[in-house]
C-alpha cells in the first residue's frame, strides 16, 4: 500500500482545496453564460488580447496556473480596455470540469504547452485521454481544439492520443483557418529562431 501522505503535501492540498472552492463559488454564483473560447496556459495574455479584438461578441477566458502571469495579463487587459476577455489562476484540469456547462466550450486553445520531457512527468501533460473525455462533454459538435507546438515528439504523442479518441477528428489541411491566429509570446521566439511549428487542429465529432 503506498503512503499517500508523501504525495499530497500541505502546500498541494492547500493550493488545490482553495482553488476548488473558488471555482465552485464562481460556477454557482457567477457562472459564464453562453458559448466561450478558452485558452489553457494564457501566460501574459498576448494571444487572448489580440484574438478578443477580432470578435467583440465572443467571450474569451484564459486559464493560467502561474500567478505572476495572470497579474501581468490582467494589467494588460485593463490598459487596452479589453472587455470580452478575462484570465484567472487555476489548473485547467480542475477549472474546466467545474466551470463549464455541457456543450458550452466552443473552442479551446492549447498553445505551446509545457512538454514535460521526463517520462515520470508525462502525466502532467494536458492532452490525456481522461481530459479529452471531459472536453467531449463540454464541447458541442463542431467545436474546435486548436493546438500548436514547436516540439515534434510532443506533437506526435498528442496526435496519437487525439486520433485514438472517438469524439475528435483531425481537421483536414484544406480547412485550416485562412487568417492566421495571433502569435503567442513563445511563438514569436520560435519564429525568430526559424524553428518549425506543428499545428494540431481537431473538431468535436459524433462518437
Ligand atoms: C510554455 S508556456 C506557453 C505560454 C503561451 N501559451 C505562449 O505560447 O507563449 C506554457 C504555459 O502554460 C501554463 N500551464 C501549464 N499547465 C497548465 C495547466 N494545467 N493549467 C493552467 N496553466 C498551465 C504555464 O504556466 C505556462 O504559462
């Protein structure tokens, strides 16, 4: 029998129980209404700020687990008068199941996610079969997952997981968006270095 007290230290328990309480409170008392676009790992908010300007009618939500980045993004949204985007601090694995109704998540962006190279850390990667099961309930048919990464092996692993899921289908190249998405901070660096970017675009389909 493993000793679970060694895995759930006081910090982790404190962090997640506070976070869960906040998420539940938000879901009950101030729920998001109508379709939403979500970015996981919104960092300093550059992408969401630029994307939200393209469609003022849509509501954009950035989920970012590092406090410092959330604060920087909030400052930037305020400075630029962004009214249709917010960002908050949470682990997306916890936030997405708690915050959204079935079929509410119209599109999800996962842009340059952490690769978690070591095999013992791989379970921290965001694209996992169990997470896709949750997304399948939150996303209506036709909703999109937009993933971009510069890490070829990570792209291969994520593609394998997405291809194996009955509720998601790869978007054919001919249907890729004509207008490019705004560049994230990391993407700007990657392009400057001349490195390749792997897009993985998947549509929610009937199982
Ligand atoms: C490599 S950075 C990329 C940031 C940004 N998307 C870009 O392209 O510039 C990954 C970001 O995702 C955040 N992140 C990683 N896992 C997360 C999770 N489970 N929930 C929320 N944020 C997460 C990290 O804190 C970090 O800001």
